[in-house]
C-alpha cells in the first residue's frame, strides 16, 4: 500500500484554501464586472460565486496541471478554470468593456495577494504564528500551517496574475491586447489565436523550450518579493 508523504500532505492541507480562493474569485471577478457593464450571462448561469465547483474544468483544472507537473518534475504547474461566458455584444461599449472584463481577473489576484499580506500581518500581530495545539500525543503546529497558507496565498495569486497577463488569447492578457490593439484588422488577427492559444502556451512552457517560463520568471520574482517584503518590513520577521 502506498503511503502519503507527511510533508506533502501538510503542504496540500495549507494550499487548498489559497488555491481555491485564487482560482474561484478570479473567474467570479470576470462575471461580476461583465454584469456591471451590461452582460448578466455569467450571473444568470451561477458563475458569479465563490463556489469552486462551478469553475472547475476537468481538462484545465485537473488533467493539464497533473501532466505538466509530472513531465517537468513539478517545476511547471499551469492550468485554467472553466471560462466565464461573456456575450460581448451585450456590453455597453463592447471593445472597451472587453478590456475591463478581462483585466478583472488579474486585478482580483493582485488584490487577493495584497489581502494575504494584510492577513499575514494580522496573524503576526495576534501571535498566531506561535500557536501549537496539543491533540493527544501529537502537537499541531497551527502557526506553521498559517504561515504556509500565507506564503501560498501570495505565490498562487502572483502566478495567476502574471500568467494571465501573457498577451495570447484566450488568456486575459490576450483579450486585453485584442481590445486595445489598433487597427481593428490587427486585433481581429490576434483574436483568431483564441482557438488554439492555450495549446501554444502549454507547448511554450514544456521542456525543452520552456520559453514562457523564462520570460515571466522575472515578473513572478518581482511581485512575489514585493508582497513578501511588505510583510517582513512590518513584522520584522525573517525568511
């Protein structure tokens, strides 16, 4: 019988909440902004919700991350949730509003990373990182679990924000670029990539190319360090 690695199990336990929140609220943000701008499609379909089940895509949320993680030895983790349906013709100003709807996803991740920084400071202020609870013969290190959740909250939101800003449709960055690009013929040409854009992204992330990984790595490092540095500057803690 296969045993579970306690370290891996512990990491999974503190990662679940940050990962589900990051993915779910990212998608819900698209639908919420679309509703404010005139398209209630996602809202009527129940996609403006914090329920993660509504946003899971069997291929993008489960299969692709597992395959990429296996092929890269865990170095590359990439996936996507079920796309939020937006009928752009329903938007009051379709070209402009398409940009705003697309930008809502990465912006939500930036805000969530910022909130994790604030939450981490609150945990520190109340002494939660020193909390250990005895349960029978075992000591549950609640403080270490909270610190792990904090680190994952910043990391996963930084990854989702940066990756989704890659200007290749159907990633959010691609839709932002399509809405801003002039002339219209150039925007239309870029929009055609939506049919196979995710395939291009996955291929460019796989070894031996790993092109996108090298391109986005500096941005990932910058924002991750930015959020973490604020926390450490306020608390005086060290990494």
